[in-house]
């Protein structure tokens, strides 16, 4: 996939060390609007640490981050949100005892004229965003603990998109989901791409990356092995990058 124009995100020459050990060592990656970039590598390869520098969970020791071509200062998660960066962690951070609307507006509730929560306005807005993302979603009035894994992902994604995410970080969104649920998440990701969002997908599963991503970045020992267009390589090519650090001819 050839991308032209200004990237949505550029992370240039990022380094971060913990206790003298370089977790990320001079790594450069980018992301364009309407693109899904997968980040792969063994545990400890540095992929999660790198992306936490974008989400504001960590501050890089060196390197620069650019959003839409302008230098960004991201020192904490609030800074990241100000740049329309949202993270959906594997745990989803949902309040199990609350319904979809209460989760979507958790901490950012709509309050009516009398200072009370406007539940009907929150439900109406939730129905609107769900109609855009997952038209088959019907369970608006049950606690999210009663939802399936794919439906819970829908709620977490809807929350990010409603509050104007342009850059989405997803941590293994299909882990522990069955085939039908995985397909639901794949459809959600396709819908987000159509809306011009850029998505970083942290993944262990090569098959998920081949199915969901436009490009894949492989990391090993804190360094970037290479970046490939997934439609130009095989599973075995990516496996070779992960295990042996071997870059195929198509990689950059």
C-alpha cells in the first residue's frame, strides 16, 4: 500500500531505557489516515513500550513524535487525548455493572439543566454512534458484563470514536474471541478505516495481522527489524522477521 501525503503519526528515532536496558532503540514508524499498521514481536521486543510513548503512558528518552506533520509534546495520557489519540487496552477498562451508554460517557456524563444526569440524551447518543459502527448492536439496557467479547469491544471503540479519536491504539483486539466475534471486530476496524482513522494494532497473532492490517512493523530486542506491506509477504516472511530478525526483500 503506497501512502503519499503527510502521515497522521510519525514517531522518529524513539529510544527509551529502563535501568540502563534499552527497551526501544532508535525506532522510526509512521501511520497514515485510513490505515491499519500492525506491531509484532516476541514479549519484550519493545512494541508495547514504543506505543506507550504515543499513548502518553511513557515519555521517550529521545526522539520526536509528529501528528499531522507538526511536532507533538506528549508527556501523559491527557496530552495524547488532546491530539485525538485513544487507546483500547485488552482489558477494555469497562465498568461491568453499567450499561453501554453509562460506559460510553463514564467521567464525561451529559448533565441536564437541573444538574442531574441526562440518561435519555446519553442513550440517544450511544444509539447514534452504535448505528454507525455496529448496526446489529441491540443490548443498550443491560450491564456490559452481559455482553459478548465482540460487543464489549464495540462499546470500547464507540467511546473512543465518539470523543473524536483520529488515532486509535488497539491492544490485541481479537484475543480470546471466537471466529464470529473476531469477524465482528474486523468489520468494526474496516468501518473505522473508511472513516479515515489511523489504527496501530499491537498483535501476537500473525494471522490477525495478515487479515486486518495494511502494513506490519516487526520489532526484536527493542529495534525495528523492518516494515512490510502485508499483501506483498507471506506468514513465513513475517515469522522469519520475528524469530530470526530476517528482513525479506520487500521490507523497508
